[in-house]
C-alpha cells in the first residue's frame, strides 16, 4: 500500500495558474517528490482542488476545478468542474466537464466517492451566494446531474468519505478546525455531528481523509502558516493528522509541505475501494452487495453467502486474500480493491466455497466435513450451529470431543452421534465396520491417506476397550493438527476451505 498526497503548490502570491503535484509517503512517514501531474499532456494549466478516486479496475478518476480565481480570492464565475482519468495517477486524459455550470455560478473544491450501490456522489463548494455545499450524482463517475440537496452557507471546503457501513461522512472547514456531517441515505439528507474532527489553532480550510488500514485513518489539511501574516497562498501549508476511529484526529505532522494547498490524500490500493454494507442474517431476503465494483449476491434463509463466482474482477480463490479484523468481520481483497464483509457465513469462489467460522463453530464445521466428506453447505451448517448453541461455553472449553461427542443435544445423543446415525454418513462410511476398518475409513475420508501403523493401532485400541465411540474417534481425528492444517484456508492452499475469525 502506498499513500500519496496531491496538492497545488503555491509558489507565487497568486492562484491564476497553479500546477498540480503529488508527493509519496515512505514507511517512516517521510515524503518524497513532488511529481508533476499532467492533464491531456499539459503539466501547467489552470487546474486545482483535486479529488481522486481509485476505481475497481485500478483507474484513477480525478475531479478538479479548471479556471482562475476572481475577486476576493473566490473562483471566478462560470469555471467548470472537470473529470479526467489515468492508469498511473500521474498522466490524466479525457478531461471534460462533470456538469453544466452557468455563467454566474461559482463552484470549487469537488470531492467524489463511489457509494455502496455503485453510483457516484460529488460534493462541491458553492460560492455563488457566499459559501455552502451542493451535491451532484452520477451513474458512471463522469456525467453528473444536480441533486436538490444543499448545506448551509456557513460550510466550506467539503470532503466526502465512504464508511464501512455504507454511510457517508462529509468533512468541512469550520471555526476552530474541521467539522463533519453524516448521511445514512446516500447523501439525500445530512446530520451535523457534534464537536470537531480536528482542532487546529490556525485557520484550517481544505481537508481530505482516507482509511489506510484497520482502525487507521489519515487526514491532510490546508492551514495558515502565520495567522498574522498576509492572506495569500504563500502563507499556507499542509498538515497530517491521524485517527483510530475516523472521528477524532490528532496532529501528526505540522507543515510537511510549505506554500501548498488543496490537498487530496490517496491510498493505493484503496483499503476499501468498494465498501460493503454490514449485513446480518437476512432471513430469506436477498441483498445485493458491491465487491470490487461488481454486484455480489448475498442469499438469505437465515445465513448469508457472498457469491464471487461471477465477479468480473476476479472469481478464483487464488486471486483473493482474506483478513480477519478481530471483530467478526472479514476483509476480502483482490488486486486494486477490497471489501468488508460482516455477518457472512460463507464466501463462494468459482473453485471453492470458504466457510467463515469462529473457534467453536470451526470445530463443528470440521466435524461436518469429516462425517460427510465435503465442506458444509451453509444451510446445513447453520442448522447445526443452532443446535450447538445449546452446548454451554464451559463444556466447549473442555474440548471438542466433550462438546461434540459426549454432550447430549437430543435425548441421549450428541451431535457426533446424530451425524454417525445419518444416512449420508452411512452411505459414505458403510455399516457394520470393524473398529480397525472404521479407523482406516476415517483416515481416508478425513486425512486422505492410509493411517500410519501407530495411529491406527492407538485409535483401534480405544474403540476395542470401549473408551471411544465412532463419534468420538470422528471428532478426535477431525480436530487433529493434521486436519486443522489441511482444512485451513489461504489463497495459496488449494485444499483449505475453513477461515477462522
């Protein structure tokens, strides 16, 4: 992952023709560059206020202001907001107006996000009659139409951030620092959030925020170098602030770029390029998620499957990495994009279905595979998980054999007993097997090999003396280090299908 900051270098006391550049953050927090940005072959044109979104296919989508400043330091009337695209984030092309601007309209400071439904939302500073924020929507990120939503004339320099639950936060410059609004309906309505996201003593204007990792956010902002100095661009600098919750930011670097403004922070690849709404059991309904810019079906009936089998970006498990976030959610990442899944029981790839399980549900999933010779179907696993909830936490802590093979859940039968009594188990293992034949069959079906002599002798002996039943042997071998390793999922592990959270 690489962090960039795009900005306008203010090397003179006017803003008539600023260049756009970017700097790159190193692992130690230092910055290198700047590198000049070109648009349609020009590296020195009247453009500023960059907003950049990296799309699912790796394309950089740039929105920016195109004209000169007029009287009072405000954007001149009739200046367009344009968009352009790039494959490398440096050389942009295809510049064209994002929406129609009248000869009397004054707009600047665009910010663009892709919403969870795949559409795009742009906020724009409206200076036509003072200051405020207006919003535009788009299906393709290039052609925008105005919405009827506006924010008060007291708000300045808007910046949009898509959150993990699909909500959108709008950061704005306000007295004493950076404040914010939040929308839970894709920007149709906004609620002011109390307090400041960043408190800064000097004048603080344009800001940009991105999530760079789990519980890690960075904000860059344009602030005044000397509050008592001249009110011109040469008196501006960039600061960097960090946050563990995306709400409360603290200063980390004061003035990492001098005589600079209009910053935009960009993370490549994005930590969450297409953010997936948090989902719970949908009880028969069907939801649609967006993963890597492609619709993904999430099926209901009391469980949820993230189906990536038809994902145009990538469908094979080898193209993805899964990361447990420690809170029950899983980050699914492929080249150029990632998504957050919460409440999902399985992820279906074109070559396998991966089961998501916590520590005790993983025991149940491995028993399911051992008994039936296949990874669990989500409906069957969900039903057995409901049964398993009747087993106490203390019993589960005593070990999988105790919880699954010795604890009754139906009459005097344990879960393992019920599995062994099922027709599917009998079809796979056969009936009336000797103890040694049963042990051999478990090794073949679970570990996919002939038992070693010492292992076969030990398991057969505990069955012969009545210490272990078939169900107990089944659980014991399913919970062996060899089987746990063999079933654990990773992108490079072709046989693994179980991912623990």
